[in-house]
């Protein structure tokens, strides 16, 4: 399989180390990173480059990016706890489930971890951890423990586990139904408390990288996005840098709170777009790059098992959310509850069972392809992940589209209610902006059939992108895996098409159900 280039983070003591890296290490670096280096640095473009650079260099940038969302989610908590219990009238439930959850997926597709840049959960916890809103202080609050290496090897899988758990609680209490607004407020408050606790126990943004319930979802689906993140402009300069201020920090800023070195970044998977590395670099060697869509899905040559496994689990979860909207699913859940004496919906057996079946189906199909198409000469050196990861990565656009399409009924049917809710957030009869009683607030933007068509269109776009990504990935990796790379590529792409048809068929059978 392809060799991996490991780049050290320790200072380079030899002043001539840059010249020593030109061969063969530098050549290996170019071969490894060349396909993943994004082409456009926004901070070097005419017109926008200079003002963007000034903004990113400002210590107030991250604070000002987060502050509007922080205010909104404080209002969400307040209105959820103290407002009326009618979900369609309460600002808490209206903005969270009719707009926010849909908008997050659009952010993923457009700008990767764009939500992480403006996230109020990590933002408030980081302000408390640092003891400042934007100044660069030397001492942080809390214990500052490191995330254990024994857990770090699982990568983003703990985030997937937290998302599974919170989604089950959301289904059990019908929080996103939406149910009673107080449950939405409690969910947001729980995430804030969880984030703050982890920030005060562990160093930097350990919570965001490993435990945030949205981190794995945003990191994987965000690979479709055009924001490549902050990357090094010249890797030779980055490698020869003796201080690594981007990672260790300086008087200009904090070390990368996400533990992501710009010199080794080959995708937008982890970069939280905080701009600390951009502020810190003494060589002005960090830029903010954009890339063609799907680059971070197709281009990386190192494919991680935690990402592959996370994609399949997340796919299984959204398929469950489709199946549970079918007319006959409730009877199955009731039968399981009767047999296991479980008090409510969903029964953990069918919840985890559907997820496990989807994961097993894709893994089984991958195993079968390996048995049929493997290259005997190379098979001894191959791991199962060498086959599973290309397939799982190729599915990322379909998974993202499936999640987005699943949110569309609430958006099309109810998002105009936000016009009313902003004037009367608590449901107390206020009319702050004069919009509380506008009839448009009760309008449906699409008919029931229009909702279904929109879901099918989104699923189809995701399926086409997934088919293209899978074809490109297998076209490149196929010869190293199989004696029949063209047949392998054709079979892999065909299965993606069939999965897309299955996803679209589920939306038709759901009939626009919320």
C-alpha cells in the first residue's frame, strides 16, 4: 500500500534542515500532500484578501463570530424554560428544529466545519477556560489534562457514540418532534454543561475534537465542503520552522486548540477555522484555503478507520430515522417493548439493531468484494480497512444528503413560524418587531408532494456526488487492491447507485413525514 509520511512536531535543531529535506523526504512529502493541497488562498486574492487578513489577525475575530450565536442560544434556553408549552409558538423549538438543524447541514456542505467556527457551546466553554473573551493570556483555568492516548486512538468514534446517545434521548422524549420546549432547553443546557466540564478538565478543545456530539458528523459530511481550512503555503518553510508557534502558541495567539498542525493537514476533517495558527505563524506561511467540492472526500490517500466506521454508523442512524417514520414501524417497536418491558419509544434493540444492520450490510458487501476481486500478490499486506475506507469515504456525500433531506419537512412546513416567534419569543402575546400576527407565519412553503420531491432531489444530488466520489477513489486505489480494478470500480459505483435508490424510495414511502 502507499507509504505514509510522518512529519515531526519537535523543533528542528539543525539550521540546515530545510536543505536536507529536499531529497528524499521532501519528494515524499510532495507526493503525499500534492493531491490534497487546495489551490486558492482567500487571503491572497485581490479585493478581499487584505480585509480578510486583517479580520483573521484580530484577536476579537473569533469572539465576534461566536457572539451572535451565543446570544441566540441563551434566548433558546430562556424561552424553553420560561415560555409557553406550545412548540409552534415558542422561539426555542421553532428556531432549533425548523431552522438550525437544517442550516447546520447546509454549512457542512458549503464550508465544512463552518459551524465549529461560530459554535456557542465550545465558545462559551473556551472563554471560561481561558478567562478572557479574546485577549491572549498565559494561564488557563481548569486542570489542563491531556486526552488519554488510549482513547485518542479511537479518533472521532466517541463523538459518534455521544451523537447516538443524544439522538436516542431526543427520540425518546420527542424533543425534535418538536415536543415540549423545556426539553429543547434542557438538551441545549446539557450540551453546554458537558462542554464546559470537559473544557475545565482537559486542555484546549478536547471536547470539540473528541466528544462533541456533532463533531464526527460535521467532520465527515464537511469533507464535501469547499472550505479547506487553514493550511501552510510552503511546506518547506513549515518543516524547517524551529518554534512551531502555530502549535505551541506565542504572544500573538494560542496554540492550535484542535491539535491540528497546518503542515500536515491533508483534509478539512479537523480544522475548526479558529484562525489561531494564522495569527501565530512568524513566517506568514499560513493561508485560508478553499477547494473544489468533494476534494477532502476524494483526495486524501490516508483513510482512517474511525472515519470509515463513523460514516457507516451515522448512515445507519439516518436510515433508522427514515424507517421509524414508516407506518408499520410502531407495531414492531410496540412488540419489542412488550417483550422486553421497555417503557417507551424507541426500543434500544430496534434503534441499535437498524444501525448495526446497515453497518453490517456495507461491511459485508466490502468483505465480499475483497474475496472476489482481491489481488493475491498484495493481499497479505492489506487490512480490511484498506477496502472498507474507500467505500465508506465514497458514501459521505450520500450520508450528508440523507441527513439534510430528513430535515426538510420541518423546514418547508414550519420555518415561517420564526417570523412570528422573533416578535413573541416566549409566547406571552408580545409583538416586539410587529411580526407576531402575520399570516405568513402559518404558511407551508411547499405542498406535501413538493416536500417529497425536494427530498428525492437532495438524495439524488448526494447519490450522484457519492457515485462520482466512489468512482474516483476506486479508480485511483483499485489497482493496488485488485487484479480487476475496472470491474471493482464498476461494482462499487453500482452499489452506491442502489443505495441512493433505496434512500429515495424510503422518502417516498415516508410521504413527507416529519
